[in-house]
C-alpha cells in the first residue's frame, strides 16, 4: 500500500521509483562495483528504496540503521556491527572465524569475550577471514549503512576504505540525507580523506514534482477505493511540496477517517514539530539566533549570499564573510537548505513554516 507510513519492503508498495530501483539493483549485482552511495533529502524515500533493492538482489545482505546503533563510540560500534554480522552469517561460521583469529581452544562464549576485549586490534583480521570464507563459498555480503554520515564522528571511513580496498567479497551501500556531511565522509573535499578517489556509483533520490505527487495521491486513493478531489490534491501539493513522506502521512490519516481539512492540519502540526526538533538538535551547540535569522531571511526571499549579508548589516549585526560562509555551509551540509544556481532554498516546506 502506498500510504503505509513504515519503510517499504516490496516493489508493489513503492511508487514512481522503478527506474531508480532497477538501476540500484543492477549496480548491486555488478561485480565491478565496490561501493554505491544513495543520497537524498529527508523523507524522500531512500530507506524504502534501499529495502526493496536489497530484497530483490537475492544476495546476502545486512542493513545497519546507523541512527539506532552506538555511532558515538568506535569500539561499541565495531562490537555492534560484528554482532550483527554474526546474526547474519550464523554462529557456526562466526565461531570458526573467531576461533581462527583467537588461536585458542575454548568455548564459544569465552572466544567471543576474548575477541571483543581486543576489538580494535582484531577488527581487520575478522574482515580478512570473513572475506576468505565468503570467497570459498563464492558469496557476496552486502553491507548497507543507512545515514552513514553519522559514522564520521568515529572516523569509520578508514574502515570502509580498508573493506573497499582489501575485501572483494564484501560490497558497501551507503545512504545519507545530510548530503554535505555525506560528501565530507566520502572525502570529496579532502584529498587526504581515506575514501578520497575511490570509484563509486552515486544515485540521488529526488523529491517528486507536481505531476508525480498528483499521480501518487490518485493511485494511493484508488488502492483504498476512495476518492480525492482535484482541489484537495492541489492543497496537498501546495502544503507539502514533493516530500513523499508528508504526502504518505496525508493519505494514511485520510484512510483513518479524518476529513481533508483535519488531515492537512494534523500533518502540518506533527510535521512542523518534527522538523523543528531536527533543527533544534542541530542548533543545540551552535549560535541559534544567527542560523534562525538566515533561515528566516531565505524563506522571505533574501536567498542569495549578498542579500543575507546585507540583512545582517541592516541589523547593525555585522558578520564576517567567513562566518556567514560557515553558517550557510553547515545548513547545506545538514540538509536544511539547498543551493540552486546562486539561490538558497529551505528544503522542507514544514521546516519553512517553523522558522517564519
């Protein structure tokens, strides 16, 4: 069902992404491709696309939602990842690998304890042995990391570089919604970065245009055997732009018996709270007033660098060029704004409402 608000797992429930899905599957099966990057703004359906692609490749895969992992601590994340790999490959093979690494004849429990106490030192050896075992079975293991840019905090890109370079039976799929941070993680701005220069396939999940959103709503309501008027569709598009996540919530609430106006109000209210929470988390240790001023001015059409700079001057609140560039870069990196030509735009219409 198109209006299911949980991430999709089947192609039949995924609207309007067949070409992108087939492309992702094709690259996933291509033995020459070592790393795939899937990027897109929040609530554009990246996770759903990833889920369906992984299921349809018929390859062995493990998906890690980094937001649910201990991404703030390197050792803890390593232990978490290896436990997840154990669950995927089975205790028998895992026991064989750990026994080989540890070089000791003890119980499975004791081997695990000994290994995890030395996790940073043993981590490369674990992947080396895992790769050997996969090669013996002529198998590929797909490791997919959703919102991978969060791992920049623990410098995990060094581990991905090693996997990319040395372990040919392990393929990486990385996704992210904070696209500037994702680019930084991938080393696009820094030749000294561990992932700099690695050949990769990059796919972007765009927002829907008006016609795609209209078609999504019409076909979604057709599935429910319900009607939606032309005027209602126009209002959904006007309020939620091409963010498929908000349109999906609209359809879900309508299916629960809410009227059009009640649903618009509900999605707006909940969406504004959510986007503001995301923004507040970002602002927690930053100069909150400056970022909010910039977002507010962009929303009012002062959306070029010189215009924003002029607004600060008008307020007698001078800001250096370097400071302004930093604020704009961070808003871009975290996906709160985009830059098209020389103009900046707030990415989510509900975030736009929360700052005006």
